[in-house]
């Protein structure tokens, strides 16, 4: 059994050897940040608590496939969370299509609290639109954007995690934000987001 004060690399090594308590230590250290990433990246399309739970189950299953570098297990955890999230979003989309309600706004039931319902629908449309914009970004820009915006990591930390210079992180993040802003402006002008903006 490994000392709880030991670093992530030691915890991961203990976990690779079958020590489930080490998984608990990593969970305690990183669950908040992984959950925040899941919540923001999912945008309400799936339950972020489920994604978090499934992420740590998958961490245990694939513990022998990864090695902690740079002293932090966070990049591995976020990578696994992203895969789990993508899988659950695809599954939710399939279920929606199977139920015959694939984004058809005419099937929405507006309750008595119509204003709140309309606001919730508009917010979900914005989230779907943003997820599509982010998914369409080139991978280097998308990685930086997701880590800085969804996972709320500092630019210095993202540079260290990705092994790229801080200036590259700043320029990629700036370019990604500019592209999203330009796409939003264009969508607004063309009314292609149906009154979202």
C-alpha cells in the first residue's frame, strides 16, 4: 500500500500493481477538476456525474496502459474522461434518434413555466452549437481550448501538460476563441442558430 502523500506517479504505479486505494487517492486529488471538465464539455447532453464515475472505472480497467509523466495523472484522467464523454454523447444521440425526437423542436412540451423552458431550450441549442464548433477545430486548437475553457486549467499548466511553449498555448487559445466568435457572428447574421444569439 502506497503512502497517500506520495505523488501521482507513485499512486499510479501502486494502482498498476492492483492497489485500489491508490485509485481512491487519485480520485480525491483530481475528481473535482475532471468533473468540471465533464460538466462543461457535456453541456447538459449527458449526466456529468455518470461520466465522472465511468471515467474512474475506465481508469482502473486501463491502468496498465498508461504511465504518468511530468508527475501528474491529470492528462491521463482528462484523456479518458474525454473518451468516456464522447461515447456517452454518441449513445445519447442514438437513443434520441431511436425515439424519433432528434432535435425536433415541435415535439417539445412547453409547461406552464414557459419562459424557463424556452430559456433552457435556447441554452441547449447554444451548447450544441458550441460543441459542434469546438469539434470542428483542428486538434491542436481543440485540445488547448478544451483544457483551458472546459477543464479550467491555467495556460501555464496546459503548456506543461501538452509539452508545448506557453506562447503556443496563448496563440492557439486566442485563435480558437476568435474562430468561435466569428462563427457566432456569422450565425447570428444568417440566423442559422434560430434565435440563439
